[in-house]
């Protein structure tokens, strides 16, 4: 679902990121609410079925809105579907890979990314470094989600969302 939304509404989504801090604030509140509800859900051993994967994919597509955390939306949706937190976090990080690869392919195809042979070594080093740091970050996040409560992340989103909204409203005068 995220690929379809991204391809169909790329320009509109990009425009939403331009100075729309109130929207970001409200979407952070939505993310916080999702995380809070997921934290209250009962753990079960539900597997990631095709229908669950599709629903989680819809959550990932919605997370293209500024302020909606992609991992927060997908992990929360998974947990609300009965998938345990560890599996939910792993699945969340796996399902972003096709989006990243697809985005790179599209950018290359559209000519937005180009490089010559002299840039191959620095690009390769950068790719390897970002891949390894990404693996480390994913491992750390899975461990964090497994050990802690999603409500801690919810509180962060609530505070950040309220600050964004208050900042915008106070500076509008």
C-alpha cells in the first residue's frame, strides 16, 4: 500500500512537509495515541498473516504523513492485531526495506541521483557505514521495544506534538 500511495501522491505528500508544523504536531498526537493504545493491548501469539501484513502496510502508507512515525504506526498496528512486540518490531523494520530500495530505484530512474566512477568508493563506504549503523539501530530499537513500554514513546510524542502546536500558535500572533 505504501508504494501505491507514495507513487500516486508523491507531490502532495512532499508539499505537506513544507512548514506545516501544526499538522506535524497533531500527527505526533495521533502517533502517541496509537502507541498508548498498543501498550494497553494484550499480548498474544498471532502470526503475521497476509491480511495482517496488508493492514500493517496501510498503517505504513498513512505514516507517510508528516508527524506519523512509520515504525510507531506499524509496530502499534501489529500489536493491536495481536502480534507480540518483538515480532512487530522486526516486521516493521523488514517492511521498510522494499520502500527504501524502491525509492532509490525511482530516484535513479528519474535522474535525481547520478554519480560517476570517481564517486564509487565514497558512495560504497557511505552505503556500508549506513547499512551497519542501520542494523545496529534496528537491533537496539527491537531490544528497546521488547524491554520497555510503548507508552514511554507515546509520552514523548504527546509532548513533542503539544510543543509543536503551542510553538506555532504562539508565534502566529
